[in-house]
């Protein structure tokens, strides 16, 4: 039987962050990547999850993006149920949070961290069967996290898209997945320097090598 | 208003007295873990009364932390008069 809800061209991006102090960075990652895809003529969507109650400091929160060649049929589905890309604005999210729930085979995990992928992999207890690679980038060393409520609740973001650490994280996503051209991303993010350095420095590690080593 | 305690709906309210709320486990909010220097602790309990999550346990000699709920806010570290509590990156610990 054909799956009526199947959307073969659709890619889902889920960014996990810490409430309040990284809300903007998580939003910036999905907005920057989807806006870059829109420049390339794709159908896109980006939004934040308010079920996570993001106004509590440190609470794990999510921001989502969708990119597709065709019109997005599932545009009213509020959560990304089967992400292709998962990114973390903060490394501790690997511990005690089910960050890989529902990921598709071949999914990529991108982490803002100074630590090596081998070390972080040990903390991830669930969902690694479908994970293809882990990408690490020390985004905090390239740009600061901008703490602001400007841009929350859909208002205009006065600080600018990709002004902070999110630009570096978005660049690492683009390097590892090629979901958009890096040039398209550079047209969107304000902090082009951080994006360029992250694109250069991000380390991509094949999960198979980690499983064998472990 | 006289509502039997059992009928009060769950919405940030927890039947009292209660020491745990399984519906709101906040340990995974923590990016920094409080670590006690037991030699310095005088058991004055200022951290115990200051912790917003009731995550400091009273013991006979020195305090300890309930890491299932401690969200790593660092208030205990701020208020301790003898500097007995430090904060360490959560990922330095494997447990
Ligand atoms: S860090 Fe915050 S939540 Fe944890 S024990 Fe200290 S005061 Fe309580
Ligand atoms: S405030 Fe400091 S000295 Fe007092 S009980 Fe807590 S850790 Fe011990």
C-alpha cells in the first residue's frame, strides 16, 4: 500500500538548545539554513516548539526546519517526527535527553563542543542505529551566544539572523550534509567570519568507526 | 475554597507533602554540576534553604545533592559562605 503521507523530497532539521540563553541561536540555525534553501528555490518552513516552554532557563528546547523540492504537505504538523539532521547548541544535551528520537536512516548529528565525538557518543543511549555521522565544531570559540527575546513569538529579530554562535553551527550542518550551498548560507548569516571558520574547522566522524572502537 | 487535595489538578501544583515529582524531572537541564568540598562544609544549610528545586539533601555531617532534580542553576555555589560548593561541567562526569 502506498503511504499517503510520504514526502520523499522532504528534509527535517531539529535543533536542540537550552531555554532562554540559546533560544535565538537555535532559531537562527533553522532560519538561516531554510532561508538559504529558499534562495535556491526550495519550499521551506522554520519555527520554534512552544510546547517545550522555552521561557525557563536551561530547559531543553527545540527549533525546527523543513526543506523540500515539492510543496510541503505536512506544514501543519507541529513537531519534526523523523529528523534527517539534529543539531545541539550545547554539548550537555547528549546526556539525559532523547535527542535522536525518530531519526531517519543516515541522519547526521551536529554538536557545538570542544570535546571529541568519541567522548560524546558514549552518552547517547538511544537511537544511534540510524545515525550516520557526528559533526563537532567549537562554535562558542567563533561567536558568542546572543541572549535576547527579540525575535521570540514571531516578532522581528533586531539582532540579526546568524549574528551569533548559530551561524557557526549552521555552517557545520552545511559542511556535513550539503543540504544547501555554503554560498547561499553566507548570503543569509550576519556573522560570515564565524560561518567560514566553522565550515573550515568542523570535524565529521563516521559513527561506524565509533561503534567499532567502542 | 475547600477542594480535597486529590482533586487539585496538576499544573505546577504538587500534592504536599511530597519530595518527588516524577512529572517534572529537571536533572537534564543541568550543564554544570555542584560539587561539595566536604572538608569545608559546616552544615550551615544556607544552600539547603536557598535551592529553588529542593535538591540539597540534609545529612548528619555535610549536605549532598539530589542530581535527579538539580538543574545546575548555581545558586548554592553563590550563597555558600565558606566556598564549599564548586560547579563542574556536567559532561566531565560519566554517570
Ligand atoms: S545548582 Fe541550583 S538546583 Fe542544583 S543544588 Fe545548587 S541551588 Fe539547587
Ligand atoms: S552553604 Fe556551604 S557550608 Fe553551608 S551547608 Fe551548604 S555547602 Fe555546607
